[in-house]
C-alpha cells in the first residue's frame, strides 16, 4: 500500500514539472511561427563559366543582395539569420546572348534547416542583371621610377616579367585600357643599387589617367609582376694601346695620341673597381715609317656598357729621335723551293728602309741586309711573293716595314 502511495506522488511531481515546462515553452513562443525579415541575402550565379565560353559575362548585378520575409519558428529564424546562411542562386547556363534579364532563383539554406520548416511570404523578389559581350586583350606592362639615383650611378631600363598581361571584362571597358603601369618610388634616399621586387600595377587609359578597374569590372590574369630596375656605377676609363718595339724604335721613340682619351662605362660596382684602363690593341713600331693613324674599335667586354656612345678610337703614332736611311739591297735569297724547280730572280734588288740612332744607321752597309723569300706556297711560272728583310751585325738598328715583295720565276728542272 505504501509503494502505491509513493508511486502516486512520483507521477504528481513529474506531471507538475511537465506542466511547468510546457508553460515556459508556450510562453516563450518557441513553438509558434512568426514572420521575420532577413536582409542582405547574397545573390550568387552558377554556370558562369558557360557564359565565358560563349564570350559573355555579367556586367551589372553580379554583386547584389535581396531581402526576404520568412515565416518560421523562432529557432529556425535564428539559423536563417546567421550571416551567409542563406543564398539566392541564379543559374545562367541557358543565356546565349547579351541583354538585360530578370529571373527567379533557388534559395539555399543550411542543411540543418529543412525546406518544410519555413516559407517565404509576400512578393517573391526576382533577380535583375545585365549580360554583356566579354573581351580579352593583351596590354604591355611599363615601369616608371619616381625618385633620384645616387651620384656616380646610372639607372638602366626596366625588366618586367611578364612583359604583358591579359585584361578581361566588358568589351567597351577593356578597350579603354592602353597599358599597365608599375611605379617604383624612392623618396627616402637616392637609389644606388639594382632594385628587384614583386609589385602590383595600375591600368592606364588612352588619356594617360589611371582607370578604376573595380568600377569597370576589369580583371587581369595576374595581380603582380616581377620588376627589376638596374642601377649601375659610372666610371671614366682611359684608353691605351700596347706598343711593340720594332724597326729600331721602342716605346720611348713613339709619341702616341688617342682620340678620345677616355670613355665612360657603366657596370657592376665590383666589376668596375678592377678596371683601370681599356687596351684597344697592339701597334708594332716596325710598321710605322714616320707617322701613322690607326682606327681601333672600342671593346668594353660583356660585363660593362659603353655609355659614351663612341664605338671607335683613333690612334696617331709618330716616331721621334731616330734617323732613317734607305738602302738598295740585292742580296735576295729563296727558301722552301719546291722539289724539281729552280727559282730565277725577276726582282734584282729591293729598297729597304732602316732606322735607329744616327751613328748606328750610318754604319750599316747594304751587304748586312738579306731579303729572304719563302716559296713554300709558290707554283710554276712568274709570280710575286712576300719577303722578309733581315739585318745582320747590328742590334740597335732595325728594318722598317714588313710588307716587302719580290718577283720570282719558278722554272721546272
């Protein structure tokens, strides 16, 4: 009997608690449906890539929101009101031509909210948007430097990778773009080293003004480009030649004048520090009779750049302090005579010029001079061959000139 009474009191307590819970639930309105306004529902478009394949794009209305009135319980309304929980999806796969469109949409909600737990009340808002012809165009990327370069340095040309970009958007807007511009600014101190960096760019119109790419709904295939702005050191370098002694003359007997005397070159600072002169070439004094002018190309190598713009130098060499004398030499000899042939002299004597100190030159006699012709490459018959003149018995006097020739007849034995 006592167990029955205890069980009865248990049921009374549970019933009382359930009644209180139901009273609180009903009082809170949780089980009652109400109408709530959900604002800023984003509109998204699907199958946009299909539009692009058809050369089309959404030119207006791509970024818009809608407001809906939703009837649901309070708990469902709270879930739907969370940011980004609800989206209005528009399918553009069936659009094949430019124009203005107003279409319906599909409402996407969280997976935790079933479609039967809410309903849209009032007028259903349609989505309006414009489809335009899409265009892609390549434009050049240019660079501009705002600032100063340090004294003794020179700025080179911009190197930008990629050198061109693709601008995409509505054809009318794309056609406003002339080029893309990268701006390197140095305000704190002059630039004294090569600048490198990955940088953004701006789109420039044909009027030279910066275009608002976002407002024009223009996109590019890249957002950043790699930029190099070379900055090199300048240095004035003297020009010189190597003087080879010959014909009785040494460098002490040669007056050398080079025009220009110096050029300005640019290059890496470390590479420039080791350069003290530029050698144009060699001048053999044996080939200089009295005075001669020779033109040399100016070669600064691959690591330096000639910024003077002068590509040739004129070198004038004048022999001073020596005496010259011309002797008639009949001592003509032949070497390397082809087998089975005999050489016959056609040239019987040569005029040879010698040079040196006056006393030593006057002491030379013709018999000290030998004219030697090499017949290694000679053929049958009469012909002119090169010859070399040797002076025996004197070390302070030399033969001037190396272009001596004699005529010989090669007769078969």
